[in-house]
C-alpha cells in the first residue's frame, strides 16, 4: 500500500491525471470502433426485384449464374457486396471478425507478459496500456471516477461510429477514417510517463523517483520534490521490492488459495461479459460464430447470452470481496490483510490528502 502514500505526497490527483485522461481520449474513442465496425463494413442486403407469382410452393431454384444485385441505398460499398459473401459464401463474413478478435486475444496475452518485463516506452502502445497507467497514477479515492470517465469515452466512441458510418458510406473510406488516427496515437503515447510503481519494483528506483518528481511538478507540488528522496522511497517500498525479487510465474495465480479463487471467478466473469459486450477477447472470438447457429442449435444463443452471464454475476456478487475504498494490493500479504479486515469487520480507513481535484 506504500505507493499510494508516495502518490499522495506527489499531489494526489491533479493536472497530470487530467492530462492523462485527455491523452487517452483518442485511443479510447477509436478502439471500440474497430470492434464494432463489421456491423457497417460487412452490411450487405440483396436487392429483391419486383415479381409476381401465384404459387411459390413448387418454385424451382438454381444457383446464381449472373451475379448478385445489392441494395446500395444505405451503403454504397461493403466487403460483402465487393466479394459476394452471400448464399454459399455467407459463412465467410463472420470469420473476419473472429480473426480480428483472435489477434486481439493473442496480442493481449503476449503484451501482458512483455509489459511486465519492458517499459511501455520500449514496447509502444498496446492493449490495456493506457488504462493500466491511469490506474497506477490515480489515488484510491479518485480511481473509480477516473475509470468511469474513461469508460464513458469508450461508449462515446461506440456512438460516434454510427454517425461516422452513415457519413462515410464506402467501407474502405470508413476503415481509413478509424485507422489513420492511430499514427497520431503512436506519437503522443511517448508523453505518458512510465509507472513509477513498476520502475521501483523492477529495480529502477532512481527512474521511479524521477517520474514522481515530474508528476509532483505538473500537479503544482514542487516542494514535494524535496521531501520525496530516494531514502524515503526505498523505506516506503521495502516490502514490495522484497516481494518482487523472488521468481514468479503465472502458476502462482492458482497455487495461492486467495489468488486462485479470484482468478477462476474473474476468468468466468470476463468470458461471460465478452459474450455480451465483446469485452472478453475469447468471448468476442466465439460470438460471431455463435450467431451462425440459430437454425441448427436454436437454444445455444439464449443459453450463452443469458444463463452464463447470470451465473457469473452471481459468483461475482457472492464470492469476490468489496474493493470500494481500499488501495490496490501490491503483495499477497496485502490480500491476506484485506481478508482478515473483512472477517473482523474492521475496515481500514484510507487517508488521502489532496489539494487538487477534477
């Protein structure tokens, strides 16, 4: 919990955190656009010509030999109409979205492993980097508000995509409009300072102290640079640095009882949430394929979209502890302390001294 105290000395929440949110505005708006753009770039409706028939029960059918005619009144061009992904080839349409989400799933997993070893300046922007830095640099009291603002920006991006799609009705133009701004993101992402917490526990306390001094100056607490010394930092983070020196692996998520229970529940919750909101990468990969099965497996869609989220929500409600008002735990010992405090009914008060707020 010591880093929260160091962050309070650096000014808590102020101008720096506001600039962080502003910097993350553009990527937070564009990322949901890529997840939902298939609804517009893959929209394709065959044009039904006028016709008259007295009896359809014995109507003869044959494969299309002269090509298809599409209704272009809404979208002038989609990749469905360009490559004729209809009839026997309609199964190819959701494959593109599944491949995209598969890449996002693999990228998120690999980026998580790499980000624990290398700084974001060395790796560049990646999945979850911005929100992780925002959490690291926000005090406990303001964290919920800050992440809510970021979530609202995310929702704004989903709404803006609809307006953009009906303005740019060609699928290639639409793809360029939501993709080219990422070049600007690559340029501005270098401004984001590295997590001081990560620098300290990876054996770079001097760099972590420099980042804390930088944040203190931006927040208007220049005097904090005198009290935030390397000795104070090493003393405050002694426990966290000692814990980080040992060898750790992903298996510890399942070997430690406290972590194992939370990992299993959160995995189920995030997978179920992915089926509903395309948040979980695995759920987003499977979702387009599930929507292809209403004729052969009519009960699969309602079971996946209703029973699984309800079950996971009940597990979350019943077995995961309350986190409101608690600092982020840095070590396994912190988790055990939170469990002990909850069992005895003694809630630890978090004292936050701030002179600047949103």
